[in-house]
C-alpha cells in the first residue's frame, strides 16, 4: 500500500497531507513565538525603575532605527507577495514566471538579513557608559584610535577588559541627550578609565531589553534563513519535480509559502513591539 | 499478491511478507534497522532505546536510594566504579557526594520523563500501533518520523555524555529552576546545565516532528469507514497526546533558549536584580524574573503529565476490552473526557507554583481548574472500572498489568487532590508526599500500562509470545515492590521530610522521629527487590525473540481492531489490501454473533 493523499486532497478533509502538517507546525511555532512575546511582556512589566541608568528608564526604548526597520518590513512584505505570485504562476503553468518571482523572494530574504546584520552591528558598536561621579551616557567608543566593530569579538570592550589591557583613557562620542532643545550635537570627550564605573556595548548581557531583542530577532532571522534556503532549494535543485509531478511540486511551493507568510507575520508583530513601543 | 493473511511464524512471517510485497526491494541492514522510515521499525527503535533509558534512570535512583538509607556509606559494588568513572569529587571512596546526588536526582527525572516514558508511550506504542489501528500503510511523513527518532537519539546521547564533562551533569533538579540552574556552575562556559538545555532542544524538536506526524496521520490516513467514533480509544489518546506535545513543548523550547542565553551569554532573563551568590554580587545586569522560568516550564510541565498518562490509558483500554471480552463501557464519554483533559491541561500549570508568592487570586484560579481536570480523569477511570463488570476476564500478564493500573493510578490521582488545594499544599509541597504521589501516577500507573502494552503487542511485532510464567513473576513482584517503595513516602511526607535531602533527612529527624529514617531503609531494600524483579522481564524480552511460543494466528488474542488484521509481523506497507471498516472498535460478545468478537473489518 502506498501512502495516500500526498498530492491529492482527501475528500472529507479537503486537504493534502503536507498542508495539514504545515498548519500544525505553524501552530507550534505560534506557541514558540507566543512564549517569547509573553516573556517580553512579563520582563517589561516587571522591570524596576532606573535599571538602565543611561536614560534613567526602567525599559530602554526608541533605541532602534525606525526608518531602517520600516524599510525592512517593506522588504519582507514584498517577499510575501512575490511568493504568492510564484505559486500562482505555477497554477497558471508558467514555470519561468515562477522562477522569477522565487528569485525575487529569495533576494528579499537575503536583503532583509543583510539589513538586520547592519542593525546588529550598529548596536554592538554602541556603548553605555557610567562614570563614578554618577554621570551616564550612551555613545560611541574609540580605543587606541580605533572604533570597535562587531565582526570580531576582540572588538568588544568593557571595563574589566580595559583595565586588564592597561588602557588608561578612551575617547567617547556621546549621543545627544533628550531635552536639550533639539541640539543634535555629538559631544566628543576623553574619559579616563579609572573614572569609569561601568562600560558595556548594546549587547544581550547589557540589559534585559537587548537580551530579548537579540533573542527574538535572531530566532526570527534563523527562520528567515531556513525558509530562504528551502525556497532556494525548490527554485533550483529541487525544481526537477515540476517535470515529474507538477501537482506535488505546486503543493510544496504552497506549503513553503505558508511558512514564509508566517515568518512575515512574526515580523509584523515584532516590528511594533521592539521598534515602536 | 499472496492470498494468505495468516503467516506461520516470526522468521517465516517476515519472509512471507516480503514475498507478498514483491514490488518492494530488499533493504540492507542500515536502511532496514538504522535509517528505516517504516513506522514499525521506528516504533521498535524508540521502544528499545526508551527501555534502556528506563533501566538507566532506575540505576541512577538506585544509587540515590542507597545514599538515603545509609548516608555516607560507600555504595556496594557500584561505588568504586563510580569513583573510577566520575572522579573523586563525585564519589570519593565510593561514597556518593552531594554534587553527584544532585546530578543523579536531576538526571533521573529528566531521563525518566523525556527519554524513557514519553518515548515509550508516544514514540514506541504510538508509532507501532496507531497506523495499524487506523488502517494506514505508514505514517503520513515517514522521513520526518525517522528524523524524529534520530533527534531523540542524539538528545539522549547529549544527556548521557553530560555526566562525563567537567563538573558533571545538570544538578538543579529536572525542573532546572533559575536562578539556581544558572548560578550552580556560574563561570564555567560549558557546564552540565548547558548540555541539558542542548539535549532538551533536541528532544523537543523530536517531539514536535512526532506530534505533527501523528496528528496528520490520524486526520488524513484513516482507512475507508474509519470514522472518528470508530477509532479505538488508544488512537484517541494518542491524538490528544500529540496535540499536547505540539502546543505545550514550544514554550519550554523558548524557555530553554532563554536559559541558554543566561548561561552562555550572561543575559538576565531569569536573574533578578542584585543577586548575590557566595557573598559576591553576580556580574550580570539583573532585571529578570525567576517566576518567568517557572511559568514557562510548567506550561509544558503540566500537559506533560497527561502526555505521560493518556497513552497508558489508551493501552489499558485496549487490553481491558480485549480481555474482558466486552465493549468498553462509555466509549464516547471516554473520548470526550480525554479531549476535555487536553484542553484543561493547558490552564492548570500554576498549581505547581502555589508557594512562589504569585498571589492568592491566581492560586485560587488554578486551584479551581485543577479540581476541574480531575473530573474527566475520573470519568475515564470509572468507565474502565465499570467495563470490568460482568466480564469473563482472562488473566494473562497483559491483562494483569492493565488491571493493576486501575487502582494504582487511582491512588496516584487521589493523592494529588491535597496538592491541588493550595491550603494543604503549603504543608505538603516539596515533601516526600509529592514524590509518592507522582510516582504512583507514573510508576505503577503509566509504566504498568506500558508493560501491559508490551505483553499485548509483542506477538504482533515479533511473531512470538512472551513467556507467561516469567511475566507473572514480573507482574506480582513489581506490584508488591512498587507499593512497598512508594506507599511509605506518603508517611515520610506527612512527617515533613523534604524531597531534596541528601542525607535522607538524618539531620532533621534523628532527634525527633527516627522511625521516618527506618522507612528510608525499607524503601531502599524494596527498590532493590523491584530491580531484581525486572530481571525476568529483561530475560523474557530478549529470549522470547528466539525461544518464545510461536504465534499460530494473526489475531492471537481474538481482538477486534485493525492492528490484528495484518500479517504477523506486519510487512512494509502493513496491509495486504486496503482494509475497510464496517463497525465500531469493541464489538465483543455481540449477542447473536458467530464468535465472541467481530473484527472492525468484517463486512456486515
């Protein structure tokens, strides 16, 4: 006996196997991201006042680059449209158009990831500085004449590392503080290491906000990457099935597309939660 | 295609099956036994691996029991071996050290729940029996099924290997409460807890793949005539279980990821502000919530209890209907009750957290839902008890285990009520009473159900029976010893003995109430005896493959469900022709029928 309903729908459920499977899988994904969003809410609601002293806020917000985030949202929504167009092209028996739309989808996915890693880099090179006299600020750091980047962990600085590396002073370009009448002056200063009480980049361990931001977006990024690789497989090496079993191939694209929409949908929730609120 | 549906014996059966299925080419050893996508082989792989882990988990607790009965005395025979293997820090002079006790305790729970019982109940029986009972040729996604086993296997390897990394295995309880789980070995980049979390992520992935596969299979691959209310109760139990795994496990995966971040990248998801460990403030940002971990953990943890019990109820129902030669009493109410359990199990989790200070209003809510969920459980148990009424019961080993399941699970369930009330829980929480309670549910409850299933389906899987005499020794020995092990724990719990005491409460009870300490010794001896009574089973399980009485008929128990309508053992693809179902699952002793059983696929 062969396994039935791999390409045709079962009459009483109206679904083929993979479609039931992907919906169930998506249900579990909703529980996964739902748990993370719930954690976000619980951590934010429970945050004690002034834990992040640089801005005297319980929960740092408006730290992410909204225009870039908006652009990335548009990129992902575009890819969601093109993946449907690709599936529709197959239904209309037009393989060339299918491939074109899939390529656009995959390019969008990688554009999204590229932009996201640029944003990550921005955060990893952005520092929170607290001085022993109680002053606190955020800004960019220059150690030994170099601006540390993200791509190598050796670029990441904190107070213990400065001390152990015998660095005596660093340059710090502070961000314009809020409530200064809109003067967007970047104040550059030289700070002696023994005046510093705390120094850390905008990395997960710095604050629970960054911890949850990086965790959820990284997990989402992994979903984007995984989805893009599967769609790329269907577009190129796996496309031979179009010749042998077009119906099942179209189903595969539909199932892949459903996953892709889900990934998009997670971002639609994620964007306002971490960028805007 | 060969006409016969009755194959003669084990080895011949396989051979005949292959002849019957001649479009299917002969497979090599690797693709037949290691990388098989056949649900029956995967089921057996799950079963054997899970039984090995069951034994290993028992070994761990055996060592702990010795330490509880005779604190500070070297473990006979095994102690020196442990010292050799795990080092002086863990077992100096063969004496179990505190860290080792904690590691064994944490891993006993983890292994028993995630690597032994669930894989056996869901992975093994679910895989082997479910497609057969609904008349399907295989699972809906055979290769996912194979991947599911492989993820499980690697998860098991990671868990097992974690005993041998520097610092030993995870030691913060099977619940891995933060901040303890993060701070216990703080500063060690890769520690037992990290390994635990990686292992858990693998096991959760395995469960998810399995759950998606089971639900799809049951929805899509039911054969002609197999309507929802004609499905055997076992299939319903697996169906609800699969939903629990599908929806309850992801939050634990999320929690695992967050705790992994805490351990490896020093975030503070579960670490509160100002945490001081060993007299020094921890160099982390703080601002996290230990309560959050408990919520996420128990959101899985409670549905998990029903993941443990529902498949066993399913097995027991099949065995009881078959051996009382009567239909199940109240089949439909059992089905609806199990669906109710499924829904309610998602809103009872915080009854594990009454003592966390989450607030009395929340406690009251969860107390109410907890009392509600006992209703469907009682419905199922009552229906099974009433099913016995007026039956002419066959007392074979499978039947004995199934019958013993009923009162044993009953004790386990009823002793849970005082824990569900938040007033009485304040006293009983974290005491040996809790240990007694959930072990009654899982050990003489679920495990007895699983044993019943092994004795029941072994002839279908192998073509030979298990030995009945050895089976009865196994049963009676296990039944008596299980009770001698777990019943005294209720008394110790009432006396206030904490479940986490490394010396068995010696420091606490020596002056006030030495009888509680004597019980420790009795329990340990009973546990050793319980282990001895498993030997006949282990021998029986392997020896019967070669010397067991051969099955002469594809339906040796005169059963009604479709799993017995296949050749023995079932070939790849299961059925020789697509079965058609004409009736409900339990048509036993139908008045006027030719025999006392009418198979589901017998035309009207």
